[in-house]
C-alpha cells in the first residue's frame, strides 16, 4: 500500500536537508518547442535535458516518482528542499538558483508573479492539465493560470490526541489559552500560520492588516508562549505521533502522517475558522531547462503518478483522474481522522490570501524576540 511510505517522514522527524546541489543544462523553451505539443509521458525526448533541478518542500513527493521519471524519460531529477516560502522566494529572487521547477504555496506564488520571478507556462506542453479540478483553478493568485498549476492542497487547523481530551477541541482557545495541556502543545513556526490563527481566533480575517488586530494577535501569541512547548513546524508530526505533544496547530496532511503511527491523532477545523491552501507548480523566470520542467509537470499530472504523490503526502489531489485511483486505505485515514473537507468543514475555511508580508513579519518578529 503506497500510503505506508509516508512513515519514513516520522522516523526522520521531518529532516530538512538538501538532497542535491544545483546544476543542469542550459536548454529552455523556445518558440520552436512551443509549436510542438508534448507527445506521450516524456514529451519530445530529443529536447529533454539529462538532469532537472527541482526545489520542493522536504518529503513532499514520493521518491519513487523521481525514480520512475528517470527510468521512463531518462532525466535524473535532483531535488533541493526548503523550510518556508520565504526561503524559496529569497532563493529565486537572488537569481541563478539553477532550479527549473519550484512549488510555492498560493500567497507565495502571488508574490513571485508580482515581482517577475515566474515565467508563463506553455500549456501546449501540459496536456494533462485537462485532468485538473476547475474548483482548484483560477484562484486569486493566478486567475488565468498563466504561471501556475495546482500540485496538492490541504488545510490548516488543529491536530490533537483524542485520548487526551474528554471532548474534542473545537476552538483555537485550546492552543491560545492556558490549560491542562501546557508544555504538551505547539503552534506552527510560521508568520502567516501563527499570526493568522491568532487573528481569526480574535475575530479578524486571516489576512487582516489592521494595526489594532495585529497588536492583539502579538499579545495573544506572546502570552501563549508561556503554555506551548514550542513554535514548531519541523518536529510536531513526530511529537504528535509519540504523544510528546497532544495538541498542535497543524496542516491537515501532517495530521494524517502522524495518524499513520498513532490512530488516536485526529484533526479539526476550529469553529472560528481555518484556511485552505494550495501548493503549485511554477517555473522560475530564469529556469535553465524550462522544457524539461514542463514535461515533468505533465508527467506528475498523469492519473497514476498524481495518485501516488497524494497517497505519499496525504494531502488532497486537484487531479480528478488521480482521485479515482486513491486507495480505500487513504480514504479511510482521511475520513476517520477528521481531515476530509466536507461541506460543513468547507464553510469554516478561508483561502490563504495573506496581506502585506511586512506587516506579518513585524508582528511575528515582535512575538519571537520579546522577553
């Protein structure tokens, strides 16, 4: 069962490492290549590079997909990893990153598009885009999907150990207010996730730029530091699985991974609300091998490949054909753990449409440097 592969993430406690250094050839999409649509799973193999440099979140693709692409198409994929969207943007913004394909989250994709860091996709080279769910297309950050296509999506809410709660938590207060679970809880180490959750708990939107709202969010997070064990985006999955942490701000897919080793871990979108976010395929403006990147995107949008990726990540696939191939084990894990996005849950979700990064950065800096 492919879903079991995700257990390797727990044993490594989400290692954030660089798998391979940058390099690659100098080929790119030209007017000539744009005239010839890709054929088969490997496009025009005479135009493929020998190596593709891919920048991705750690443990965010089934390694077998990379191996299979090399076997089928003769292209070795070397993958570097990053820990935050801010790190990704800085790497591409510096220029000459060497990467031909990156995976930014929606608000980061918007920033990269606005600052000229992305190149337009040649849709004639990505015929499998027809497999994508229209509901996940044309979102606020790229309304015409000129620069991005959806990779995977998930939500942000609360993961908790059901054995530690008489009744399931339904409010962000379970993290922000002092309670019997002090020193066994965590909040994501991310300015948008942490500050956004504080804002929505206080009755504001996730993307609010109201100075008063940010002052209140700052104070709430500073006070919460006295109870939580850590701001943590790297180790909370393993900590949830082991029981070291019994409640955490969490991504939905992360709760699923923890649940693989500990079925007592469940997930909820609080009454005040959570967010739905989407990670995306994007080709940097200075990509050294844009043609091969297009072919690799198209390959990952094959139904069988997309299903393999989703079962490894435990997120949600935007690929309607891939969704038909998902196993009953995957569906049971998602549904029984409260991770699935039902109609009722969807009413409590907002898009991760963030405001000015400077405002959020200032609030977050005040939280992390105070005291």
